[in-house]
């Protein structure tokens, strides 16, 4: 009896290991390892400038696309409204952003960079981009299209789960 259980476990392990040999799974593992390496390297440098990746992303979107509703920021960052509220409170306390009502009687607010926030972002952005350029090669059009397809597929899968 013990031999059949052991053999069953070995067969199951072999079946699972075989899944790792599929081309799409190999691609996924390499992509994730590259992403995590780039992410960790960039975050480590940003933290020395007193800026997390999440904070950087919020400032980035506000600088280039703002002012934005908090719900819009949450969608762009793939986080919940509650998560973004926590980040925004911190940024507002540090006077990097402010919240403005769309209209005086409206409950809907937009998040805007303050002058201090704009100056801070303009200081950290160029060295960050320099690090990005060091870490990232220019990818060919075909690969970029495939990555865009991955993004579309994840969006479809996420919308199916909601």
C-alpha cells in the first residue's frame, strides 16, 4: 500500500513538473522573473528618494493625466477605492496633493498635484527614467503587440470574474 501511495505522489509530481515545460509557462516564468527584478531594483532606488512605487505611480498619473478622480486612479493602479484613499490621505498630509470638489455642491472630488508635489515629482522622475532605460531594452513591435495582448486578456479575465 505504501509503495502505491509513493508512486502516486511521484506521478503527480512528474505531471506537475511537465506543466512547467510548456512554452507559455516558460515564457510566463521568465517574464515574471524579469518584472520582479526590474520592479525591486526601481523600488529600492525610489525608496532612497522617499518614494514608493505606489506613490510614484500616483504622482505620475496626476502629473501627466491629472487632475483625476480617486476612482480613476484606483483603476489605473489596479487597487481598491479603499487602498487609494489611504495613499491619498498620506499624500495630502504631506501636501503633495490636494482634493478639490468638482462643483461647490458636489460630493465628487478630483485629486490634483500641489506645487510641492509637482516639484517633488520633477526631481525624482528624470533619474527614475535613467534607471528604467538602463534596465530595459527597447522591445520590438511584435513583442510589444504580444504584451498588449496579455494586457487585454487579463482585462477580459478580470471583467469575467466581477
